[in-house]
């Protein structure tokens, strides 16, 4: 799957969360995919590990190094209590 946010909003990945979520949903439906790939590997390894230590650790359990590989992402609903 190619980078798709430029098709939806001029702010691309910096668009508001709801815009990004709707764009992901639309893209998944159009392409009949189960997930999109989030690639943060362009950032320095140290920065990724300091900002996302828990995600990095959990992904490594499944053989995924988020400092070098894209992360499969699905939509989720978050509720605040």
C-alpha cells in the first residue's frame, strides 16, 4: 500500500485524528485490506525507542523492529471515562 493521506487532506499525516481515522477506514475499504502500515523508521532509532518504549518492546515479541520496519495498524475506538 502506498502513502495515501495526500489524497485526503493537505495536512497529510498531521491532519486531525478524526480525518486520519476516516481516511484509513476509507482506504482499507477501497483496497480490501485488513491494516495499513505506519512507517516511523525515518526517525533516529534512539528517538523512536525513547518515545515508544512499550510499543517497541511489544512489537519485538512478534519479531517486528519498529525502528526499521513499518507497523501494521488497524482502527480502534478509544473511550474516556
